C-alpha cells in the first residue's frame, strides 16, 4: 500500500514538471537553441522567408528585423505589408527598392554578397526606425 502511494506521488511530480514550463519572458535564453524574438536564422545557400512590414500604435517595424544567414547566399523575400500605410523595402547593395501597399505582398530575390552585414529599410519610415539587418557569416 505504501509503495503504491509513493508511485502516485511521483506521478504527480512528473506531471507538474512537464506542464510547468515557464514562458521564458524574463532573463537570458536558457539554451542557445532558444529562438530570439525578431531574429530568423538560415543556413542554406538559398532560402525564403516572409518579411512583415507594418505599423501600429507603437511605431513602424519589420519582423524579423534581424536575419542571420550564410555569406554569398540568396534570399527570396516575400514582403508582406501588414500595416495601414504604404511601406517599402530598400536594400541598397542589392539595388532593391520595392513599394508594397497595405494588404499586399511583393516578392524580391536578393543576392546577399559577402559583407558581414547588409542593412535594409523602408524608405518612407527609415527615420522612425523601420530598419533591419542581414548578418552574414
Ligand atoms: Cu514603412
């Protein structure tokens, strides 16, 4: 009888642990594999992702604003305007200057080159911080 009680108590402890994962909203990431909000990582020579261009009461933004990739890789970017005003994707080094109306998307292919970082921005809201960076390794 006592043995059964111990087993039951253990079960309760195990259940409490598996359902008790904290949302990790405070402190540094617990492991390097934990994704950092707003950062996307790609390891292939060619990759695709959706870049949200938006605005809200907090300001103007790109999500993700930081993209980690391999030097010499090519990014195919679907720029999705999730905001309420016209946005733009400008990448000077790749000769990209593309407008996107609210609710619309635009697709661009970007050879990223071999610089350590490739900045991008919305030419209408650059001064308001609507910028991002490709970090290349
Ligand atoms: Cu904008």
